[in-house]
């Protein structure tokens, strides 16, 4: 048996309410006997229409565009850790590897400019491309926060997790793959990154 789409999706009573409301708003009445209109009216009076509860606070469900994310990252080079803050409350901390002598991770105020899941990596000296995967030098996530227009520096995973806690990179911030995946969920583009000694 073929069913009517409107009857299925709205229900007969809701459909009846909408039709009658349309007649009332447009001052158009169905060309049926007046007894049918009275019956229709009585049927409509039996329907319990849902009502919205009153708001406790008039602005409780309003969106204000000036509300901004309060997450920020602080990278402590000396301690070799990155901290995640939300509204100035520390919510996570991870050990990292940072830039070695001559390739120091830059200090200052930055923001996240790139986020890539399962990145590929191009060797800057040979041009060889490493596809995404367990042996990729960038690991499973990339979170870029610095560039000079040519080179980039960011947080990334690594297959060499035994080097975490040391100054061994070419400026980037290496993390355990499990940690970078967790950090990736906390942040978004534009999140501030402060790098201090």
C-alpha cells in the first residue's frame, strides 16, 4: 500500500493543523460543507500542540560572535614540554623534543596556521617525499605555527619516540604520536602558541 509522504512525515493531526492554519492566514476556506468545517475545527481543538518552555535567562541560548576560544599553548623549551591551557587553567601537558643547537625552535608569540592529519613529508635537502604512514618523520599529525614563507615549524609526531625530551630536531617540536593526536583535538587554526625558554 502506497503511503502519502506528508501523512508519514508530519502525522495526520499535524497535517490537518497546517492546512487549517493556512486557510486562516490566507482567508481562503475549503469549498466543503459547513458541517465539515465544524468537524475539522472540533478535531483541531483536540490536538495538544507542543509548547516551548520559557527561558530562564533571555540570552541563555543566544550565540554571541565575540565569544572566542580560550585555548592556548605554551611551549617551554628548557623543560621540553608543551602545556595546553583553557581559560588560563592547565588542562594537559606533554613531553617534547625541540630544536638542536644551531637549529633552535624560535621563541615568541605565534598562532596555529596549519593542521594536517597523516601528513606526507618532503626532505628539504633531497626533495624525496615520504608518504603518510608509521615511518613518516612527521608521524600522524602536523600542527604548524611558524613560517618564513618557505620553511615551516610546528608540532608533529615521530617514529623516533625514544628521542622525546631532547634537543634533536631542526626547529620543529616532536611529540609521541599518541600525544600529538590528543593535542590535535584540543586546538584549531588561530590558537595562540607562546614559545618561551
